C-alpha cells in the first residue's frame, strides 16, 4: 500500500501572482499534495503583522493546474492561520514560503513576511521552511534551484526539524558558476541605515520614502551573507524565543531597584 | 556645570492619542527631554512592519505641554526610523515604547508593534525599553507603575544595556496588592490557537475575524507569564539574532545533500 502523500501549504509575501510562488508550488508537486494560499497584494516587509481591524476573506482562484490556489485579503501570517484551519481542513505536514524575490539573509529576516509565515507555522508545531533568492526582479531566474528546494523539502519531511526551529534558506542569484553546495549558517550581524531624502508634494508638504543602505557589521565567516557571497545556499536554523538567555544575569541589578509603588 | 539632559524618543503602537503613550511621556519628562512620535492609527499586532509602498509623512501635533508630539502615517518601526533621523535631528540616548494597552509577554512579543519599535532602535545601537501593561482597556489604570518605569529607565540610561539586548518590560494589572518587585525572566513558551468562526456578510460571502485562545506550553517558573501571575514586573532581555545556535550541528545532514543544480 502506498503511503499517503504529504500535505503541503505554500505561501509567500509577494502576492498570489508572483513568479517565485508558482515556481515553489510546481516544485512541491513533486513532493506532495499542494495548496497555495497567498495574499491579494504584495506584502513584503510586513513582518509578523496580523489583521485585527478588518474581516478576513479567502477565495479560490480559478485556474487549471496541478495545485489549488486561494487568495486572502490579509497578511502572510493570516494566510498560514486561515490556510490550515479553514482552507485545508487538515494540519499540513509542511509549510513552505517563497520563493521570495529578494534575500532574507541577515537582519532582513526580521522585516520579512515570507519568514513570518514560516515562523507562525513552526510556533504551531508545523515543520516550515522559507526560501528566498538574492534577486529582487519580478522576473527573476529561479531555474538553478530545483534540486536544492526539492532536496531540502524532502529532508525536512523525512527527518523532521528540531523543536522550535524552522529553516531560513537563501539562494545566490544565478551566475555563470553553479552553486557550490549548502552551508548551515548563523544570521549575520548588520543593520539598515536609512537615508531619508526630503521630498515635497504639490502642496509643498514634505514626505519621505523608505530606502536605505545595508551596513554589514560581522567579522565571522560562518554567516548567511558570506555563504551567499561564496555562491553557497545558506540555511539558518531560525527560532522564536527572543530571550537573550546569556544576558539574564547581567540584568540582575534591576531586581534590586528600590520601588515604593506609583 | 550641569550635564545635558538625556534625549528620549517615546513611541508606541496604540496611536498618538493613547492614554499609555502620554503616561509614559509624562514619566520620561522626569528623566530627560522628551519627543513623542506615534502613529495616526492603532497599529497593534503589526509586528516589524515597515512602509515601502506609500510616502511617509510626519506632522507636529499642536498642544500645550512639557513635550513635543509628532504623528506619522506609518508603523511603529517607521516612527523610530523617521523620529531620530528627521524629527529629532540627533541620536536619542534612549528609545522607550508604550505603555502598551495589553501584555507583550511570551509570544505576544512576536506580533507586537510596541516591541518592534524597541528592537528597531536597538538594531541601530540605541538603548531601548518597551513597557506593557497586562490590561487591554483604553482607559487602563497605569497609576501603580510610576516608580518602576522611572527607575528602570534611569538604570538603562546610567548603566547602558548589554550589546544586542533591549528590554521587554511587562507589568501586572493593578490589583488590591502592590507589585512585589522585579524579576528577570525568559519569554514563556506558548502559542495562539485561533478558532475561526464562520460568518457571512449580506451577500452570503464568508468572512472570518481573527481571535484566539492563548495556549500556555511552559513548565518553568522563570518565565514572564509566571512573574505577572505572581504580581511581579517581568523584564526579558530581548534580542534580534534569531539563529538557534545550538541546533546548527543538528542540521549538518543538509550539507551532504547530493545536488546537481536545477
């Protein structure tokens, strides 16, 4: 008797029409039964945002193909929550998100809707992997990733993932040279330094557009950024316990504050 | 000669009219020079969202008082970025966020706009503290927190914070009994289990409202949730390196995947 095929929920933060989403869904069809739930609009850089002020709606998208597609008016995290509870009517064996048009290495993970969906799934105990390509083009070339994505997905399904860990997988942009392999990395230290230029609208009112410069602040060779530069796939085991455990004792002075109440 | 007073940026995610924001700003006036930059709308549960699709605008709010207030059409993270770069014209000595109307203990920190502002500041090297009260009322009673907030703030300014660490401070709701003191805690393990009810609009179309049940999954006594239950202030040293360092070796199998390119 054949084993039941794994149920895979696919989402992203670039919207339901993104090339990377459909590339990922097609690859997942080699591995299991695929349900796609994505956002109406581009929801990049929405972090772990959820919809609390509006009603959420999910609708099927009519299309031919090997997988079902649903569109949601919320965020990537809403897609995961609604997807496995109201659309799939079963707990998926795996949630995958992407392929993001743009890197989620280093501190980009903190702003990422793609990885927020992955983290949301893992918080609910579902193995989850986010895939991102270090290229922002809407028509990015994803053709060098097939075996890596299928291989990583199969391994996550077969062996599971450590408790409280999801995977943040980033790929180098396609170049003349084939990808050299996979490295397990840590999130590189960096920050975005915004440089706001003053703009003025037709009424003379000032406005700003968010933009900035990526400032690398790491000296190690074991980071995701270095892996991508070296033409490797980076995999960062990513969690959701934000406690800095080894700094708890450094704060013990705060327990001695003499308080008398407000 | 007197030392220059510290420059303090105050923000939140409940909007510029929230009671908790102005309570915090008033308390900060005891400690330094205060600039408030908050959001036009309530931006709870917007996580580390930033505004990339619209122009950002900041306007002063006309009012009498000991501190200046500016309102921004973006997210709490946008407020921090714009606040210290375009409004204050100087690097603040401290960023504080809150007082949030609602707990940011345990996994609530992951959804929190209040704490996203704090993390954004700390990523840029600025000491930062988030304050939240375990009470969601718009007219919540914050009167028991004065000495704790001033004391914690002064200590953070005088002694600084460990590298890569900001503080997630949560307060118990006012009760008959005074707060017992301060505990340094870790983020409790828990999850939000959504229970989506089916609703139908006037056209018969289904919709859902996000809501859920907090499922506690921790057995330790050193968590923020236990501290609040015991009527203590919880302080969690909170970071932004999401790598689960001690699970990197557990993933070494992924580096042996036999890949031939897509």
